[in-house]
């Protein structure tokens, strides 16, 4: 086997990823509990003819699937980067989060349709069975919520599973109220109304998962980081003349990355500028995976100095040569400018 030694022009931490054994026991415990209770709930829901119970069981199914996908994604994400997958398989968790969100949206559409039908023509509902089952479901979901709260929720699909169980808990509360109403008043449409409450919670959770996973796949900047403000912050540093080709994205949830072309004033210390900018990015923005190409403006260096550029000829403000005419992103210069 040939040993490769690389010298990088940038520095960043490589302590990324999820530990192979991290949090698995919490997720497995919640999965076993959810699966066992879900099977019991489906049987009781069919016997009691309660769509609210069946909808809760369907929601619990997506919870169980999300935990299974989280476990698989954690194992895949822990694999080292090799071959064509230069980031490894860290985005497996984002795939699982998106699949989980889409499943929630599809289930909510089906349950919403069924609930409307039952509002129009409500069947006989066993209120006592619904109430007892929902109360026991609240206990089960409280335990599962506690188990997942102990896991690493910086992972999008683990956080998604946690939020699903939390919304499932609220759904059981709604179902318990519906069972109590049916039992005490005979108002059977309360079951369908409780189902619509669960549907609304599923829509909210599913939309959030699809939106957040979509932002990562579309290479959007992490939530809470304004690329324009960050670019202005970088160009305000000492000896920095311009920042362009600035890109900020997420490799996976909780792992932001950045690349940029930094132009330094003639005679400036490129290495000092790079170190100070990377300290700024790490300390103020939490970006530890930053690749900065740092060059001089208007200075022709020695033949072996590859990071030196000369000014672009022609009229107009001095611009650096050696990079593409159409910068791949906003250009930041000192003073007021358009974003």
C-alpha cells in the first residue's frame, strides 16, 4: 500500500462525523418500545373503529422508521472518506431525514382525507378503549421522548425522530381528549377532529424536515449565517482588499464548510491574514472546515510563488487577474457595495 502525504494550504479540524457507537442504545431502546406499542395500538384501533388511534399508530410507524434510518445513517456517516466519496457518506442522515419528511407528508394527506370522510359520516367509536389506549400512549411517548433527548440531537435525522415523537405525544393528548368526549357525550366526530390535529402536527414536522434537508442538498448557507454579512466581516480585516468566490454550505447537519478567494494588499502577509481569518471563522461563526485561497494584488512575485497575481490591464478600477471574469458568488470590497 502506498502512503500518501499531503500538504494543505489551509488548516481545519477533521473531527467530524458521528461516533459509530454514539447514542445507539438510546435509539434502540426507543425503537423497541415504539414498535411493541404500535402493534398493540393498531389492533385496539381496529376493534374500537377509531381513526384517531390508527392515525397515532401510523405516526408511530414513521417515528420507528425515522429511528431505523437514523441508526443506519449513523453507521454510514462513521465510515471514512475514500474513493469518489470525498466527504464520506455523511449526507446519509440527510437522505433519511428527507425520506422521513416525505413519508410524513404522504401519511398526513391520507389521514386527512379519511378524517374528512368521518366528519361527514362518523362511525361508531369505542370511547373507553380510545381513552385508555391514548393515556397509555402518552406514557410510552414520554419515555421515548426522554430516551431520544439523551441522544445527539445535532444530527438532523435524530432531531427529526425526537420531534416526531414529541408531536406524537401531543397527538395522543388530542386522542385522549377525543376518547373522553366520545365516552361522556357520545359526540363521535371528536375522533375525526383529533385525527385532524394529528395531521396538522405531521404536516408541520414533515414540512420542516423536507425544507431543512432540501437546504443542505441545495448547498444553502446554514441557518443563522448571513453570507453577505460574513463576507463584509472578512473584507474588513487588516490588509484584505477583496473577497470573492465565497461559498458557505453544510456537509451535513452541524458541519458547516466555507471556501473563498481572499485578495491581500501588496506586501501583506498572506499567511498571517489566512490564520486570522480562519480564527475569526472558527471563533465567531463555528466554521472549522474553511478553505481559503489567499493571493496578493498588484504584485509580481518570484517565479516559484504561485499565489501572486498582477493587476488586470485596461481602464476602470484595478481588478485582480488570474481568476474567472464572472466570479462564482458575491464580491466583497471595503466600504459600501451591492450584495
